[in-house]
């Protein structure tokens, strides 16, 4: 059709009814003559195609949040890999998923698997970069919070596997929210620690503690102390190298003037250089001569004293030089003495008669038998010492008002000594009781009139025993009645014919089974386990009015479950997904009949026949599929 722009034109088949002349099959084409690919997927126009994220070079991701487990339960690395594989993580080079943000639907990977911390998967992002299931890298970025105890938030965990022969394993990447600890990088924390090797500093080592540098080696400790006024070289007691200082002060430096004090002597094997006061360094005689017994002495030579080391007389006063008796007689214990003759003192003169009288009845050192009592009126002790071992008995009492008076018994030396209470009858000796460091052993029955506390005082009172906690233990609360208490609360009772739990009964720790009673029931419930030859095991739950249900093991090892009433589920979904609620016929299907035998299609029913009869094969059979209704969906039955 000619067009020069001077007027509008119409195109048949475009803006008005009509046909255009075309070449090839453009007018009637239902597919491309030559199929093309779109991102690697063949397309000829005959049908729609679907491009996956992998086809267009984007990481794959599941359509919904990834469910990994229940309530933070632990899974292994192998279980994680299987989970990712089942979700298509290894079908593409890159794959990303975000785990469900629900603690109830999320698991965790324990530190025993990673070696670098617990991975909480709730709300975590998982990235997989893989070539195949043998060569892959997994990166997990955890959420900011978690319900899993000890798990790491704000963290990145990376798992690299190139096959079992190439040491697959986990590692953790640090970030501003998850910084490494000193232990992670092999350093000491700011709070301090112990070096396993030496320390060399190019600058000063500054301590702001009064006790600075310490050397703890062998039995003694040595350290330098500055109390602000003086600097000391300090020592500890033997065997306490890390303890406090003892009373020795080997060296003291006055911080104000630098004067040094040597506290316990100074041994010098070489010379001492420096100035000394006076002429002590070179003196051969005293600077000022002195007299000894009237004889001058300056240290330059020896002297003699007449009447001392040589014959001669000393100047004396009175009659000392020639006296043969005292000028004035004196008495010694009442007996006159002037030196002219010897005197003798009797026991009476020395007031020893009473002492001698008592000595006649004294206990001898070599051993003796007391016919009366023995009383100690002070802190004296009674002791037995043999070799280096000893046994002692004493009594502590500070005053009449002392509230902590007691008698004590002590054995000692190397800790092997102990107390033993023996009883001898004729030639038979029995150790009724022994008390050692680690145990008290009683040979016969022990009766305690009152309560007993093991490791603590007893707060339960009466005839009770507490263990470690003053209100936790056992108590006899009547004839044949033994109660168990925990923190003053009665939790269990044992008596003839019955054991009663006053609180819930639980079996297991992390996965628990418990029995409880709220005491609001109007009847007593019973759980019976019994059996017979025809029914070996019957586990039955009931009450005073009869049985509710039971589980029975039969002789052929089968099990039946019987209910004495109607089962009324709280959630019908389990029943709805398994049972047919309705049946109907589906959409009609028409099939031509020809000469010979014809049968209904599988899963269908013949609902009508249309007989035309003009030629063979022009008659119609009408079928309808038989359908069943299960859990909200109609299904065609496979076979009738």
C-alpha cells in the first residue's frame, strides 16, 4: 500500500479487518523455526519456560524460611550438610537461605562439632558456595539474639570441605560485635595471667602496687616493696613463696635521703670502698687512752694488773686487804655468819621442811600410782611424747563467763596418728571407735538422742538427719513413718505398704517424664501393670469408678490399645489427612465406541451411552471419574 505522507492510510489486519501478505510461516507460526536458548534454557515459543535463579546467575534460595530443628536441639555437621542437600543447596554454584526466625523450629550446632563455639540457627543466614557435595564452603551469619545457652550471636562461622582427606573443619570470623578474647589469640588478658616463657622489655616495667617485682623460686619468695617512705628487699616464710613478707628486713633504702640500712648483718668477701667516720679504717690505738684498774690503756700494747695477772697489791679501802672475818656479822637464813668459820643450814633454816614432807608423797619421775585425784588449775596440758609423735589432752576456758569452753584431744607429727577407743574383756580387745582424718568408725550401734547434721547444723529438729543443707534430709515423723525434706518442704513419705510423693515425680533430665497430682480430683487415679497367660502385659489407667484405657501385649507379640469410651481428639487434622469424608463423580469424559469389547476407564464409572448408529464407531460412552474427598482436597481414585 502506497504512502507518501499526504494522507492517512489503513493497514488491513492492523487497524481494520483484513489480511496482510507475508512470507514464510509468520502468519501461522506457533513456534520458532529455529529454537533459541534464554540463559541456557531452550525456547521455541511452543510452551512457557521457567528460569531459575541459577539460570540467570543469581544465588538460589528456598521459597520459604529454612526449618532446621526443634528448640535449639544439637545437630552434627553431617546432619547440616544433609539438610542443605535436601533443600537444593548443592544444585547451584551459590545458594542462600535465611533460617526460620522461630526458636521452636531451629536447631544449633554444638561446640563439640565446631571447636570454635555454639552456632544458633534461629534467624541465621546460610550461604553455600559449591562445586559439588564434595567441594563446598558454608558460611553462617548468626542473629543478634538466641535462646540457646552459651551460643554466639553477631558471629560468622565458616565451614570448608574439600573431601575427608583434606581436613574439613570450622573456623570463626571476628567482627566489631564479636571480638576475639586474649585466649583466642594466645595473649594474656588485661586482668593478668601467667607467662609460660620469659619476658624482655625494651622500656620500663612499671608496677603501681606497693609490692613490685617478685621472684618465687624454691621455698622462699623475694620481692621489692615501696611503702612510700622506704624501699625494702622483702622475704617470705619458707614454703610460702607467694605469701606475704615476714619480719626480716635484709635491706632498707630511705626514699628521702637514699640512706641504706642492713637489717641482718653483712658478709663481705672483698674490700669496702668509701669514707668511714673517725679513724676506724686505720686505727692502731684508741684516740683517747682509758684506764683499767688505774692502769692507762690506749690499745697500742698489753697491760698488766697487779693482783690480777701478776703478783702485786691493789689499792683498797677498809680492811679488805687483810680481813679474816666480816667487820659486821651477817645472818644467812637466821644463822649468824662473820666469815671466821663455816656454818651449816638445816632444812628448817631453809624453810624446806614442808617441801620435804610433801616430797615423801610426791609422784616419782620413774613412775608411780596416784591414790587421789589430779587437778590442773591453769592451761597446763597432759601430754604423751614418744619419738617425734605426741598425744595431748587439754581444757580451754578463758573465764567463768566463757561461752566457748571445751576439752580437746590432739595427736600429731605426720598426720598418721589418730584416736582409738578400746575395750578389753579378759583376753579379748576390741576397737569400739577410731577417729582419723578421713573417717569416724564405730564398731557397735550408735544412738544419737536428737538430730544429726552432716556438714551443717540441723534445722529440721526431732529425729532427723540433714545432709549438707540444714533443712534437707530425712525425718522420722511417727511410728513407721520416714519423711524426706528438701528446703524444709516435705517431698516424700515412706511407710509400711505405701510410698507417697507430695510433689511431682520426674524421670530423666533434659527429656523429662513426670507424674503430678494437683489434689483437685474427686477420685483416686490408679495405674496398674498386670498380665495373664492370654495377655502377658497389660498397662492400665483408671480410677475408683473403673478403667479408662489400657495397652495390651498379646501372646503373638502384637499390641492393642483399648479405650473405655470415646476418643475425642483436640485436633482433627490427623484424622482428616487419612480418612475419606465424601465421594463424588467428577467431570464427564466422552469416548467413542467401535465394534468389539469396550470397558470403563480405570477409576471411572460409565454414567451414560449415546447411540447414533449411523456407522461403526460413532456411538459415545460417557464416563465420570470417581473422586474421594480427603483433608479438603478431591482426588481421583486410581482403580475401582
